[in-house]
């Protein structure tokens, strides 16, 4: 066991506490990564507020990058010093979902209470989302790690671990967008901006951003949106349809807001699909008119983590970044130290941030 510094949640909705915790050495197919950067995702905040339940005390954080510092005896293809992205996608590789190419919905359960973390006095400490990356180091399964070029800055690489693959993947994988099709992206936050640039990269004809903020709509155009529509306006789907000349082939809902889900089918063309990315709190319910969707041949598809296969999808996204075709640096709105994590979370909850990043050398 070694002692590391981590931000620990002891009570839902309370500030995280910076303290020393125990991290055991990697075993079997596990990898230890010394982190350089971890971004703050809204999922971390929702979990820490108790939106989806869970075990406490816990260490959240799952959007990270760093350097391999130790490996288990069964690890192949990774060694100390390698630059890596760390994701929450823990895949067994053998269950029906993994075997069919859907590792994001791996069916093998993981008990974070029995993970590599312990409190300073040896008590149970939950490794949230199989990552626990609000800490100086993590120990995770090799399936969660992707080796990347050392040329990509770690703060940019960290964003690929969740927000980027979720947004870009929702368009490329879940929607299966073809060049020339039309897209509506509801929500121009961190994931929404990545869905927008994913649609641009995929060759969409029109990309309509829908948001409550004029400022976010302006940013959306920097990432590739061709048009912007205020969600607060009367029947915003009509403005979107006017911009496209028709309904959308895909509507990507990137916010966990019930009004967004209620309105999403109204933006669709015949045969179009709503891609459900944003996660409302447990128990929240949406409504839609199934007869219309059935008659128009429309659909609703859930998308977890962009339906990615990380060993396939992360390398090409890194390459696009290095070519200047995928915007990552522009997503970072603030850089903070681990000791400032509660301030960074508060700033993220304020709604203006694209992505706040914790840097461990600050």
C-alpha cells in the first residue's frame, strides 16, 4: 500500500475533502497511472450530489490522463512511462455485450467497494465509476487504458476520456451519421460542443445548436454549428426546421433536462433518431407521442459513452487533434489544483464552463 492524496466525498452534496488515502499496487491485469490531469464532468457532480445513489465515502473523477507507473503481472503492451488516457469503460471482453462489440455496456459487474482504495486507517473507500481519478494516482483494469502519443498535452488528452468520446461517438457511432445529413444538438456545453464537432467531422450538411444561452450558441459556431436556436423561444423546433429546410436526421440530446427530452422528437424528420446522451436524475420521467414516431418511422436510442471501442476510437481522435482537426484546447475553460477542486466544481455548476481541468503539478 502507498499513501496518495485524493478528494473524498463523505456526504452527498457536501464539499469534497482533500486527504491521504491508501492505494494498493496493481495486480493481474491492472495498471497504475500517475495522473497529470483530470477533468470535471457533470456526471461526477451528479454522483457527488446523490442524484444516482451510491456508496460513501467515495473518490469520484473519471476523465483523466497521465503516465503508467506500474503494471500487474498479466499486463501486455503497456510499460512504465507510457502516456495514457484513463476511462471509466471497464470491459471484461467476454460477456455478450463485449463479444458483440459494445464494451460500454459490459455486463460483468464491478464492486468499487472492493477496489484498490482504502481510507487512511484501512476502511472501505469506494472507487467511483471504476476510476477514482480525483486523486494523484489510480489503479484500473488495462481495458480502461489507452496508450496515446506523448505529443498530446495531458490536459487535452484527459478530455478524450469522457466528454469528447461521448459527444463525437454519439454522432459517429450511435447516430451513424452519413455525410450530407442534418443534425440538431440540444445543449452546447462540453459534451454538446463535441457532438457538434463530431457532426462537422462526419460531414453533416446543417448542424443546428439549441441552447438557453446566446453566448453558448456563439461558441457552438466556433466548433462547427451552422445555425443556433434559443431553446427559450416559442417552438424552437420550428426555427431549427427552417434553418435546415426540413427536420433533422439525428437529434443529439446532451443535457439531462426533461424539457429537452420532451421536445427532442419534434425536431426530427421522418426516419430520424433521437440520441439520448444527457442523464437526468433517477426517477425523472419524459413523455412523447408514440403514434407520431411509429407513423414517421422515428426512433430513440440511448448512447453510453458514445458507444465507443476505446482502443479503436481514441487513437483516431488523438490523431485528428494533432492534425488540428479536433478542438480540445479550446474546450478548457479553467485550470485548477486538486486543493481547488471544490471551487472548480462550483464554477462548473455555474453553467458557463466548457471543461474545468485539475492539474496535478499546480
